[in-house]
C-alpha cells in the first residue's frame, strides 16, 4: 500500500535520514523499579556502557531526574568520554525514547530544527503510566528553544522510517490500529502523517513482529540503509512464527520506489534464533540498530554465531563506519533494543544556501 501527496504540500522542513550527520543521541535513565523485575541496577549498569560507547562518536543526551543523576555520574567517573554525556532534568515513565521524544525535522535552507510532536498513548494504552512521556515533547521544545509542531495525531517514532528523501515507511497493524486514532480514516491518517513529517510518499508493510507490544513497529522489520536500499527482516528459524509475515513484507517492498522513480533495492537480514522469557517469545531483531556519526551499533543477543554473521554483514553494508555489537538480551525482556531506546537529533546545518 502507498500514498502520495503533491510535493508542494510539504513545507520548508524535511526529515533527514538517520545516517546523516547528528548533533546528539537521546536516551532516558530508567527510574521505575517495577518495570525491571528486580534487575534495575543491572539495567542501569548496562545502559551506562551503551552511553559510553555512543559518546565515543557524538554527544549523548540523557533524560534523568536530578535526584538520580549522581548515581549515573558515579557510574561514569572512570569513563574517558564522560564529558560528552549531558543530563537533562526530566523524569520519564519508561525508557523507550524513540516512541515519545518528538521527531526532529531539519529546515531545508536555514540552520534550524523543528519538533514534530505527536501524542503518545503507550502503544494503544497498553500501560497505565505514560503521561510524563506524552508531555516530554512540550518540555523538550522549551529546553532546546525549538519550534514545535504539536498534533492530536497519536503515533510513535518507532512506527515510521525515513529514507531522508521524502519517502516514509510504516506498518499497517500499527498505523491503522484503532487503539491510536479512533475514527480516523486511512486516508486521513496517511495525509496527516505525511504532512506532519514534510514527506511526499508513504509506503506501508502488512506485518510487524510476532508478540511485539507495539503491535508491530517498522524498526524491527524494515530499515532504510540508503535512499534506495532497504533492509528487511527474514525469519529462518525452525519455529518460524514470523516467516510468512516477513515474506509478505519482502514481496510488498518489491514495488517501492524513490520519489524520482528508482527501484528501492531489497536486502534481507535474518532474525536471531527465537528468544523466550517467562514462556513468551520476545520480538528480537537485528534491525533495531542505531546510526551514529561514523558508526553503527547493532543489537546482539548472546548468540555468537548468529551475532557475528550479522555484524559481518553490517561491515559489508557500511564499510566507512565502525560497526559495534551491543548485547540487548536483558533489555529485550521489556520489549525493545537500541533503536527503541534512543532518538537521534540531526545536526543543525545547511550544506548549501542559495545566494
């Protein structure tokens, strides 16, 4: 399925691709013991390692209430990159920044950013506490002194993917789920999404991952790695609960094109072997990776052969970037990995101004 709006309906902003230069990457410090089943200290230590890894490449911004900042700073004392990690006094309900921190849009000709701030309702009100996360966009706009485009539209950042050149990708079980925008037609959702992101073309895939609390975010099943290249998840496991759905995604993507009519190349990437916690299969995906300036950080899942094979693929896909694996086995118990944990802030720059 696809939707197109006229180029003239997009304004002077654009949604840059994640591989473009970034000013910072945002995370949230875990504040609630009840979410981590007694493992919050282990999770915090694990996240500090992630912050330190990311800070080797660019600024790291952490949403963390002032009362907990000393704990985080103490864990960073021995780090050579601690000065590249900056704290912002805000307490979130959860750690999944990709979904509640607004999307940063970049002006096409002027050195400024704007926040695209949708409403957040915890993936269709699956969890009671989400009010702080929903309010984060307004607070962040005030802190950063950025223009904010607020909307009644309900969606999450992990539900959409950009090629940086006017094309947006999502999944149907999330985008058109009535637990987000009750009473909205598909046409209204499509148009509202494209206009809010200053994009022209929307494609949607039929399936997300099995047992994903988000209803099937795109960042677990498909990610752009260039304007005309798309990584798509493939299920090669014996259990194969995702096999048919991901094959449908791969077939649907055969029709995807860039705005100027070029075919978008499809590259398949296997899922890790199925991972279970308390009897439930978890939504594990190597596609939940993050771009940094000069680097790609890829989630790994304590599966040495599979992890190493995927890391080698990423090194072939991104020969000019450092590729690092980061074990997400513990984080996955709460349903996410690296991309879910973060939100990227593009560099506020202009390559060429008209004179």
